[in-house]
């Protein structure tokens, strides 16, 4: 289930979630070449183990669902996670992936660097 605050945040940003749902990678129609985990180890979460061959990167983001405080403070935690992920996804999409596909070591370097970007 997708957290209601996530859905509300995406709606405020004008991002439609129509037809999207959380799912297992077992139901993906293809095997991904890149797997990026975002669980926040600081929050005591365990990242799921993906056993198929893939380039892996970990982009730790504190889980806003673990935030405490007032509604405004919790909403800020969701906003912060959104902003961090947006910056990182934009950086991923800006990579010359066609070129990097032939250089998995450099791709790994780039993915690891992106995981350090913050707001």
C-alpha cells in the first residue's frame, strides 16, 4: 500500500498516480539492469535482497513514514524525501546511459555519486 501522505504530496506536485501501485519485483515484466535501494539504514530498515544480476546502488533516504512530531513536521519529512529523490532521479536521467552501459565500473561510480546528492 502506498502511504496516503505520499499520494497527497504527489497530487500537490501535479504528479498523477493513476494506475500505479506498489508491487514486488517478481511481477516486473523484465529483469532490471540497475537496482537502486533507498531504505534509510539510520531508521533501522533492512533493504530487500535482490538476487538477480544487476548493477546495484544504495541511495539512502530517511523513511518519512518513521517521522514523528506535528502534522507539519511529518509533512516536511515527506517533502524532504521527495526533494532528495527528485534531485537524484534527475541526475540519473541526465547520465549518458547508452555510453555507460559499456562501462559498468564507471556507471557504478556515477550511481554511487548520485546517491550522495542532497538538498
